[in-house]
C-alpha cells in the first residue's frame, strides 16, 4: 500500500473526474463516543464505590478513591475523544479511475486502489449500521504482504514463509453504502471489460467463410471422381431389362 504524507486531493490528477467524496458517518461515530464516555464514567464510579469496602474506611483511602476516580475519568475521556477525532479525520474520494483513502490526524497517510486492479469488492453492514444507513466497503486490488514464522528445531531457529496476506483498502462507516458500492463496481467493470471487435471485420470474415464454402461445393460438383449416388443404376436391373 503506497503511503504519502499529503492530502487526498493532491492524488487526483487533472485527467480524472471526482465522482464522490465523503467521511465516516458522524451520527454513528457520535453514538460510539457517547457510549465510550458513559462506560468510562461507570468504571470510574465503580472504582469509587468498591474502594471503601476493600480497605478500612479512613481519610487516606477516601482521598485515594477520589484520585482513582478522577484518573480513570480523565484518561478514559481523553482516549475516547482522541479515537473519535482520529476516526472523523478519515476522508474518502472516488474518481473514475481510483479510490483514495486518507487517515491520521497529525501524520496523514494516503492509500489508493485503481479500479482496473480491483479483484474483489465486499460490503459489510450490521444491524446497528443498518439503522444509521451506513456500511463498510472492502476493496481488494491485489495488494498482498508476505511474512515469516519462526519454528524451533533441534538444529536451531528456522524461518518459514507464510501464505501472502491480502491488504484491503477500507471505507469505514460510509453513508449510503449500496450506492457507493455500485459506483465502484460499475467503474471497475468498465476498466476490466475486453475491447469490442469491429463489425466490419466480422462481416469480412463471414464473407470469406461463405466464399470458401461455395468453392468447396463447386469443386465437389465438378470433380470427375465424385459421383451422385442417385445416378448409379443397379446392374441387376439393367440385365433383367435386356432379357
């Protein structure tokens, strides 16, 4: 996967036409953020409630309980907001030639898949995603990575290659996924369709075939060694008529 620290718009050439651009759906990601913050708050409350029952109640234990509560609440909230910001920074652009994906907040990374190289296209949509009308599209354009595994043996450490792993270009939680899936699939099929033959060439070939067939028929008719079975008379019939 090619990665460049730049913007997605810079990969769109002047010869390309931008068909669609978008980001992750904000509603479902806001739902995930709210759920994460509520879960963080519940864990922080549990740490505050469980603290006095574990140790003897004193001023030091209550202070440490409040400190733990604030620590879990602040750290959990910061992590949730950073994850949400990272998710919302993803940007997608679809042109008539390729699909471009931009990720990252501080360091932007770009990956793209040419529609002519697409081997498989998949759409994933769960029950929650269906409620928000969003889905995830996986693009397989033939990118693979090969790694090795270590195996211990009596003679030493051996390195054995594993099967190549497919690298997918992923459009996460995009709105109207069926429409985007159809758009990419349509242009991938256009790129992969074979070149059509010229009708004039087909007509010429048909005429040549007809001429060859006619020539073979004439040769068969004029050949002295070729006889028509209907013209052959039975010699027994000829002998009876003479008698």
